C-alpha cells in the first residue's frame, strides 16, 4: 500500500477540496491522498514515548461559492469540531484506521460528499537507513 508520509507535524492538517468531477478529495500541503491510496502515515517523535498523541485536523473549505463543513468518524468515534475543522487525537497504532469523512455544503438544499481515508501512525525511525 502506498501512503503519504508526513513527519513531525502536530497538528497534521488535511484540507478538503472538490475535484473536477465534484468528488470530495482530501489533500495535504505535500500531496493529494488520491495519489497515495487515500492513506496518510503520520510519523512523529511523540510516539517514541508511551502515551504520545498527534492531532489530525480536517479543515473546512470553500468551493464555487459554497462553504463545506467536514465531519468524520471511525470505529464509532465521532471527531470533535473546532471553529473551522474536525479533529481527532490519534495514539500510536500498528494498523491503519479507516475514517469516513463527510463534507456538507451550506447550499440550499444542502449537498454532501463522502470519502473514505486511512490514517496510520508510528514513531519516527531513530536510526534511519543510510544510502
């Protein structure tokens, strides 16, 4: 499985956007999750110690004059809301967490778009391989 690797970002900000086919896409400043099997790997030094958490944020967005609010849930856990984002504090996990993301517009009538993404978390490698 291909994944977008993001190292030592806390919070890890993911933006919503609509593609040319009006489908919800989730992107990071370094790449679109669509190019990485909809998977982001959050590597962080905080996971070197027990109890480390990294906050993942899904930022609301505007497109074609409509404002879109993002919400998410995984495994029965609804993500919390800030003023302009949904968020969850992820502990270290050896497996990918499947997250259901929904974007809801302020258009009348309201429209919604859905996307499934995966979030993986692990500590940074203290002894990275040398070339």
